């Protein structure tokens, strides 16, 4: 960054985002190489390292303008790469409230992928995303949510996710279908199977409308 300023090169949003991502990559490597028994100390080191990324954010917003989405997503991805869960949740809130940059579907996709090992935090972010009228869940996120819901035994949630997939025209993967069929046939399990059956009916109707049947 100092070389760029010394050469009098104007910094673009893309250049700043790349710098933020570089700090995120360094933090991720630090966590991978030195985590484990020293996890808390390494987390603190990662936070200090990512403070340099915050300086870029502050420089970008020095005029008072909202933080560009490209830089916001780079910052969020940096914390995701380092596995700093609480900071991920904080950044999702800070986006619209303090940085003038609401998260988009890419923001939520990165956060949810990073939180997939923590079902409660994942579901908290999932609910926030659904409450955001301007964000439509990406197919990868829907599939991930369905898998987590089933594996955590939250079958009503799985049914809700599957219904969202149906209305969005996103078919569950073969692995997800197998997981659904493995759910015990209690009341919630039957309801989940009924939604799954609707996909087959919809596929049949689409094929018939195209003259394939």
C-alpha cells in the first residue's frame, strides 16, 4: 500500500478490496498453522493483523461515503477465512448500521459457509437473511441450510428450507434427498417427505408441458 501511494497511483475500490483480502489470507494461514492449543492467542494475533484491513476501510470512508460493497465483502470474507465467528456476526450488523453498506447475497453466503459448523449461529444469520427483503438465498446456501437443518434434527426448519427451494426452483442434491428419506417417519418427517414429493410432481409437469411425456 505504501508503494502504491509513493508511486502516486490512485487506489481503486478493487485495489483496496484486494489488500483487505490479502490481510484475510494472512490471518487464515496464521490460524491454520498455529491454532489448536494456542487458539485464543492466535485469534488475538489475527484480530491485530486484520486491524490493518480496518485502516483501509477507514481511509475509504474518510469522505463520509458508504463503504463500497466490494470492500465490505472482502472484509467480511477476511474474518470468515480466519474463523472469527463473533466478528462475522458483528460485521453483518455493522454493514447497514455503521458502514452504510447492507450485506447482499454474497455476504450472507460467505458468512453462512463460515458458520456451518455452528448450527445455532448459522440459523441466527439465516433468519437475518430471510428478514432482509432485498436478499435472495443462493442455491448453495439453500442446500447448505437444508443439510444443517437435517443433521441437527431441526426437521420443521428443514421443511421450511425445502419449501423455499421449491418456490425458488432449486432442486435438492442427491445427498440431500437421501438424508430426507432417512428421517424417521414421524409427523414432521412425513411433512418433509410430502414437500420432497412435490419436486417430483413439478418435474413431471414440466416435462409434460415440454412434450417429453
